[in-house]
C-alpha cells in the first residue's frame, strides 16, 4: 500500500466487511469457549465417576430418568 491509500477513509463496503469479519471472529471464539467448557465439565464428571467406582461403590451413577414413571 502506498501512502496515498492510507490517507483515504474507508468506504462503506470496507467498513461492513471489517464489521462482518469481527463478528465472525467473536462467534468463533465463543464457540471454542463453549466447547472447552463442555470438555472440562465432562472430564470432571468422568473423574468423579471413576473415583467412585475405584472405591467399590455400586451406586455411582445417578439415574437421569426413570423408565415407566415414578414408582409407588
């Protein structure tokens, strides 16, 4: 780029492209943070389950749902 190019203000189209790129970058960062959070939570859950099983317990996994509805 020459000195003359740097003195000219950005056009509206260039500004829109820059804003779009910035928003896509922010979305990508948020997706990566969400994926990292999910991995950390799952690793923590797995570590707790493994520790429980190593202690010889049999009720390590809490049922997430009950088949057939509540028992009476």
